[in-house]
């Protein structure tokens, strides 16, 4: 449990450092959000899962979500990795980790898996992230 808490804290510190570097580098435009902590309402998961979900027609999105639940490997130390699939998030507090591309970003979120709830680095659409002011 201590290791899980320590790894979560390390991810939050790393996210804060990444965000600070992005803000001071001048590489972002004024319309783009830059924050360390935010809230996500929408979907999140593996990069491939999110891309496929966003590309699916609206009529198929619910089915895609139901047919592709998020799954991760959990190490003996309690670290989640090699995640696949997608999950729905409702006002979930996250640590912003890094921009993936112009439409998605990586965040650290607490995700409920079959083995329990773990902090996991997942990809979410940028439009679904609201910064904590």
C-alpha cells in the first residue's frame, strides 16, 4: 500500500513538473489548457481504445464501451501497466501527465479494475478535461 501511495505521489510530482515545463517553454497557444490537476467526465483508456472509440459512429459508441472494458496487468508491487480497452469517467479527479497529440492527453486517474481500484496512466480527449482552478 505504501508503494502504491508513493508511486501515485511520484506521478503527481512528475505531472506538475511536465506542466510547468510546458508553460515556461512557450510552446502552447493561449486556447490550450495547462494544468497539473483536473477533472475528467467522458472516456479514457489505452491510446488505441480512445482513438477507436472517437472514430466510431455515435450509434456504436455505447456498444464499443461495453465490448471493450479497460484491463490492465497488475504487478506484485501494485502497479498497473499494459492497459487495453476503455472506461467511462464521471467527474474523476486526475493528475495531468502529458499531451499526446492535438486532441488527446495522458492523465493519471484512479480506475476501477477487476482486481480493485488503481492509479493508471490513461489517455483522454482534451475536451473532456477541466482544470482545477
